[in-house]
C-alpha cells in the first residue's frame, strides 16, 4: 500500500518482474507464459514451446506461447 491520505495499491516482486521480462521478449500479438505457469495449466490449453531467453536479473527462462 502506498500513500498516507489516499490508499493506492501496487504490486512488486519477482512475479511482476518475470511477467515484464516475458512480455518484453514476446512476439507482438502472442501470449507468453513461463514454465512454472505451464505446469499449473490443465492439458486442455494448447501451448507452443518458444525456447529460452536470458531474462534480466533472472537468468535463462523457458517460455511457451498460448496457441
């Protein structure tokens, strides 16, 4: 929570950083997800492996595209 007169909420942390890195490395018009997110999705989602990329301050990160 930020602010003393008006409450404003913001999100920080590794999850937000990883999402930002995935978005930056994504092909426009596609949705990229991490390997950790892939593991949580049911098999009804169709995914395409998109390789790995070097995410700043995170290191090599495997990503997948939703198809």
